[in-house]
């Protein structure tokens, strides 16, 4: 892959182990791109990569509850994120639910692919579209549909 991507990685506390395992498993792909993460998740991924002797560019924002989700959502709005992986803990309430929904909404509005489980994340990073220089995603159309 020639195109360098910026990939957002976010994981709730009970999904962090899943995210770290996924990131290490996909280190060969991730290491050639820039990862932007919420604070704790990014720190844990950095530590896991260092322990395995892996090098990668990992930028840490604030922790999610302290505004990290909102910071990444702002990057999505500015078209600075190409792909987002957000492992959400759907079994427990989150105190910053509004920020979570904002990040998910901005990815949908700005046509940024977002995976919310490992299977969809694997499908997205293995897509051949990342290597297709002729592929241009269609802009979303927000118009009233009339027959």
C-alpha cells in the first residue's frame, strides 16, 4: 500500500484487551500508517508494540471521558482520519455517551469507514480499495428523495 492512512483506534475499558490483541495481530499493516488513539488505548498499544519490538507512529489524544472521542470526531470533520476502529462496550453505560455518539455520527456524515467489532475491522483493513488509486468514495447525498 502506497497511501499512508490515519487510523483512529478507540476502545472502552472492557474492550481494551481486544483492541491491543487486534492491533498487535495487525501490526504489519498498522505500522506503515499513523494511528491516532484516545489516551489510555494509545498508551497501551504503544506499550504492547514496544514489548514486541514493533515500531509505529501512535498519537495519543485525551482519554475518552476527558474529551478524546470529541478530539477524534473533530479530526474526522477536518478529513484527517481515513478509517476508525471503535471497540465499544455495549454491555455497560458510559458517562460520555454523547461524545461516543458524536464520533459515530461524524464518521457516518463524513463518509469515514468505522468498524465497531474486530471482524468488521479485519474486513476493512484487508479491503483492496485502499490500494486502488482510481477508487474515489462517493460523497454522501443529503437531499430529499422525490419520485
